[in-house]
């Protein structure tokens, strides 16, 4: 009987692991830090399988184990950061505990309040308080210049509307890799929203790498219809990722989160 249980557990966790990586990366602002927390979650389950509550929704059970580790580990970003990353850490230190976590779980990962309460070991009223507090704290505290790399006109217009409504300035919209690099050279953005596949078959990842290579650290949010392809943990991948089709609250949450972090690791297609 034990021989059948292990593969079942492995399959349950394996299908949800890319999304745990996405959450952990957004929470820490870093692929390496986020993936380390995801790995620690897997190791904890291997050491103590009973931590993964099999009577629970598998995704909820996995994120619940993650939160047990996250809550016991302390700081959300590593010490010794410099520059804008240090400023981001100072911002985070002023946020009420558990607020960003609840907001990300609700918006980026699409958990219901009841599920978030199980993950965070609290109740629904507290979860709603966390979410509302996070939205108020984060959206009011950070603003900047946002560049959009998107070849579909309707989506680009929608993103511009969301960004402007949040109080951010828009440096422009680029539809190709070359146009994106040129636009960033005219006015350096504080944040980039980038599609993966662009109008001339060029890559939004390549465009971002060119921009970061010339202009240093800028937080980037990638938007893609195939998020699992960029959540493998096998290569440099984005810290902030939104799935298409997206909802407005997902975009708003990702922008608020990304503005707190300046280090976006170089990616390779």
C-alpha cells in the first residue's frame, strides 16, 4: 500500500509546483529566493509526509505547508541588500504582517478566502482584513513610470488604463523588441509589463534582457498564456508572472508587488 501512496503524492504536488514557484517568487521578489522556499517545502514534505494533509484540496495542502515554513523563517527578503532593493526591504518592513501573502494568494493564485484561511491558519474575516489592508498600503505607497511591451492593441489599451488608474505614469507602448529597446532608451521606466510573444515574432524576454543589460535593474512583470513554461525552476526565469487571460485585480496586485523590488534576474528564452 505504501508503494502506491508515494507516486500519488508526487503527482499531486508535481502538478501544483509551478504555481507554488510563482507565488514564492512574487513574495520574495526573486527567482532564486522563491525557488529555495519551494524546495524547502518539498523537502519538508519528504521528511514529514503527514504535513501534507491528504484530506484537503492538494493545492491548498501544498501552500499550507509552504506557509508553515515561510512563517517560521523570518524576513521576506535577504539581508545585506543595497540600492533600490534595500529601499524595497524598508518598505516591506513597514507593511502589516500577512497582508502581501493574503493579497497574492487571492489575486495571483486565485484562492478563495476560505482556502486562504486554511493556508494561513486563520479565519475568513482576518483574511479579508489582510487583503484590504494590503491593497491600501501598497497601492498608496509606491508610484512610478511604467513601460508596456505588448503587440495586441486591445490588451495594451487595457493595461494602460489599469496602470493609469493606479496613479502610475506610462512611458509608452512597444510592439516589438527593437521598439521596446528604443523606448526604454528615451525614458527609463521604473517597471516593465511585457508580453512574451511580440508582433514581429520577436521575444519579450529578449527585449527585457536588452533593456536590463543597458539600464540596470528594473522590476519586470511578464504576461503569458503559458505560465508553466516559465515556472520550471530549471533556468533563469521571471519573479513576476501573470497568466493570460488576466483579471484586473491580478495586474494591479502584481504591479504593487513588483514596485517593491528592483532586482529582476536576466532571463534566457
